[in-house]
C-alpha cells in the first residue's frame, strides 16, 4: 500500500484565490510527522510546513496552513492568496516513528499552476 | 549557512562509465540522505546515514550503486558501470538528529545525470 497518496496530478487556481492540495497517508505508528515541500521548475526542494501526529493544532506558516484530520489520515495543504510564484510541484511526505533518525517517504506530487 | 552542496550540477556520461556524485551536508547535521527523482518513480530513497554510519541501503537499486560517508562533511554516491536507466536527478539531503520527528530534510540542488 502507498504510504503517501496525492490524488491530484495537476491543479489550477486563479491568482489571489485559495487552493487546497490533498494528501492522505497510511501508517500504523502512533508517532509520525508530515511535511510539505515545494519544487519549482528550477528543481530545488523547499521545505514549507510540518505537522506532528500529536500536535493539537493545525500547523500554519505564513500563507501555508495544514488541514490535519487525523481520523481520516489526511494532511491537506492550504495556500491562501495564491501568487504566480506559487506555481510549482508540491510534495507531501511522512516520517514514521518518534525521533528524526529516519527517512521521509514522499508522495507523487501535485503540479499547481496559478493563473493570472 | 551555505546549505547542502552537491556537485556536479549536471553530468553527461556514456554507458559503462563510472559516475561519482558528491555531497557536502549542512554543518552540524548528522543525518544524510540520497534520493533519486524520475518521472516514472518519483522521489525514491536510495540510502541514508546517521552519524556517518549507513542505516538503510535497501533502496540502492543494485550492486552497481555504492555510497560512502567517510566523515561528517562529505558523502559520495558512485555508479559503476552506469546505464541509461540510471538517468535521473539525484538529490542529497541532510537533517539534524533529534528526539522529535520534526526535523525537515534540507535538500541540495541535485545532480542531473544523463547516461547515453
């Protein structure tokens, strides 16, 4: 079974609108962390936001927020007030277990295009 | 902070040749990861090290691939002999080991390998 599933290969959003990128995950470990990364066309991987499985509140970082629904095992990324520079590939990733001594497993990504 | 430094940025080689990719992690980081990104398979973990010790190399495709981390500030990924199917972007990433799973991976800019 896929550990991270991103069902939207591509998404379009109008500039200044909000957009939600979906991510579901599969783990039996009670302790895990969820991460979102942005990969622009230039290729670098940029860390955006983190949500821990025990965190009581949804994570927020500027225009990025995470809609964390633990019972549904979903961790959707919400980008508010989209900008043209937000056009990129977005990856959801998970680290299972406590501590940081393990790898991140990545989803297949969602290509976001912001329209002027 | 210089970030994770990878070299070369681009490598074009002929089938059968040896290829060596290099990585300098962020100073103070004690976990290092090698990922490969292709259109077909997405981001795959090849191998990772904690405190210079290889922890999981189950993602290394076959014996043609080898990785070393002789010290905390340097790692290599070697392919010998290279094949056209090895063409991909190879990312190195580093992070700080801690008791919490919230340490993100910091990625280098990647090496785009083309094997003809």
